[in-house]
């Protein structure tokens, strides 16, 4: 057996004659265990929140979105349709129109966005699954709209209120100053047939209506749209599809992924995750000062033994290795217990929902091997550095 490792194990697992050193070593081990547990649980919690939040984006936003590089709209001609129909990587696509609009209901007003969608939209996005009152758009109700929960609360809009329509206004296109306010806006009267709820931001932002109704409101031609939303075929390489579409469509169209459409959101998630990791790593560094203290106390306590080892031929480097390995083993011991406890708690939370955000929503957590690797690497590296710092006190003068 390796000589420094053998001595390190003896020093770590055997009780010292000085009870104070035993207590300091125990406190150091508990600090590593708690630090490891806290870091793993926090990282698992942020992973769960990330997956939970991205789940909303997967419902609201498409895999790919195509818009014109210039202007708000473009014509969906037969050439474009043929290109999309023949592309193997496209599972489904939907023509949409998005525009800011002014809403009026019972003298209550609100500014939000309309989103005109065709009948294929429910095959591209799953927004129809978020309707909790009423129903999704129906071709048999041509003036029907689906309103976000936030807009519904602001305007006090219900479903199937036949006595009062929901009025939607948009400015008419043109140049120069408005001379007659009455003729400056296009208007339609709609009938709310459903209310959806997803996130506060989306609920306050969108009202869905049939594509042809949006075209009438905006004075668009039957082929004029503002975007095409695409669902990528399962197991198909998204990057390959983007390359194919760029080659087919040319520079007049912009292709954005879901991540690019929500770049700020993804950046915020990554920043929060990094910040939490750094904060808890700092706490771990503070906790590992106990490891440094425990090793230094052990060096002082074992000074006579070290002199004996040196006299028997052990080098200063080997003696230092004894305490480096002792600190490393102490960190490894705390890592195994803390990480094992954390993994058990994460799986218990996933199965039994021990901690709740609301009465019906458990705090989301997610087990990933990346988190396990990150925590293990952090603890072992910091533990090794702490041991290295503590063992640097050993010198030839100390053992002579």
C-alpha cells in the first residue's frame, strides 16, 4: 500500500488523544457534507425550474419561426408552399399574423397583440391545450377569438357574452398626419369563445383569432402573412433543416429558433444558475476553512510522530502528501455522504412532492449527471486545494 495513503487513513479514521481535534475534524466533515448537500439541491432545483419554464416556451413558441428581413409581412405564394410541403424535416407548419392592437370592452381598454392563426396552428403549437374556459378557435364561429387570462381580467371579458362584442382596433396604413381620428383605425367586433392561461407575460400579451379575420382587420391580401411557424419532424436534425431552408428561401427571410426567440429568457436562466453556483461555492470555500484548521491542528498534534517518520527516512514531500491525502479523503467522505443524501432527497421530491410552491404545484427538481459531476468536481478540487494550503506549514524545521 502507498505509504502516505496508509498513514493518512490511519490519521483520519483513528481518534486523536486530544478530544478537541476530534471535534474540529467532525465539524469539518459536517461542513463538507452540508455544503455538498446544499450545492447539489440548489443546482437540481434550478435544473427543475429551467425545465419547468422551458416547458411553457415549448407550448407557446414553435421550433422555428420564419419572418421577412424587411417589412412586417410577406406573400405566401405557391413557390413557398411547394418548398415547405416538400421539405422532409417539417412535420407541420402554420401561417400566422402578429400585430399590436387596441382592445375595447365595456369602456375598458387595453393594448396587446393579436395573433391570427390558421387551422393548422394546433398541429404546430399546443396553445389549444391551455384553454381552461370555453374552447379553441372554431371555423363555425368566424368572429370567435381566444383571449389571454391577463387580458380577460383587465377588460372583465367572459366567454359567449352576446350583448357586448370585444372590439379590436389597429391603425390604418398610410403616411402623414391623422386628420380624421374616426377614419384612422380599422375595427372588427369579435366574440370571445375561450380564455387561455399559460404565463403572466403571454396571458397579457396575446389574443388569438382566425387568420382570415386578422387579414381583414389589417387590410391584408389573402396570401399576406407576417410569419410561418414550423414544427420540426421528430428525430430530424434541426440545424440541417435550417440550412436547407436558408438555401431554399434566400436572404429575404429570417429563420429563428425557439432559443433565439427567447434569447433574453435563456440568458437570464443561465445567469441565475451561474450566480447560484458561485454563491454556494463561496459558502463551500468558507466551510473548507474548517478542513484547513483540522489538518493544521492534526499536524501540530502529530509533530512527534512526524519527527519519527522523518528520522526513519520519510521525506518532507511524503509527509506533506500524508496530510494532503487526509484532507482529500475527508472531502471525499463528506462528498459521498452529502451527495448521496442530496440524490435521495431529489428523487423523494420528484416522487412524493415533499415541498410545494402552491397547494397544487410541487417545487420542480431534476436529477442530472451533469449536476453530480459539477458538485463532485467542485468539492474534490476545493478539498485538494485546502489540503495543499494546510500541508504547506510542514517544513524541515518542524520535523527536526
